[in-house]
C-alpha cells in the first residue's frame, strides 16, 4: 500500500459511516434538500411546508440530514437557518476517490 492509501484508510475509518442512500430513500428528506437548495431556511419554515408532519418528526429528519453531513445549521442570534452543504451530496455518494460501488 502506498502512503496515500494508508492515509485515506485512516481518514475513512475516523469518519462515521452513514448510509446516504437510506437517508435519501425518504421523500421528506429529499424534499427538505430540494427546498434548502434555493435558500437558507429556518426549521420552522421547513416544518410549515409539511402539513401532515409534526415538528418533532421534521426535527428527526433534519438531524439525520445533519448527521450525514448534507445540511448544517447556523445561528445568527436567536435565528437559526438550515443550509444545504453544496457538493456534499455528490461526494457522499461517489466517495473521496471519485468511484462508485465497491473496489
């Protein structure tokens, strides 16, 4: 193994693995990502767009997306906004080597 491969292996083992495909299988999460592409949204705004879901359910979806590294939350005083991490979705699916699937 080359030094680069050793380093990539150490980094990969240090990063918690999240099954991005399982997260994206949920239509609510896909809609949250689509909505947050346009602009930063508050958790309240996101909750209001899902009339059939209670806020705790939406919060769980947001937490899953944050754990996967697809969204982040920023606070400006008392105001918090949910922001899509651009490019993270593609790199989560493809991986750091630019390959899909198993080696």
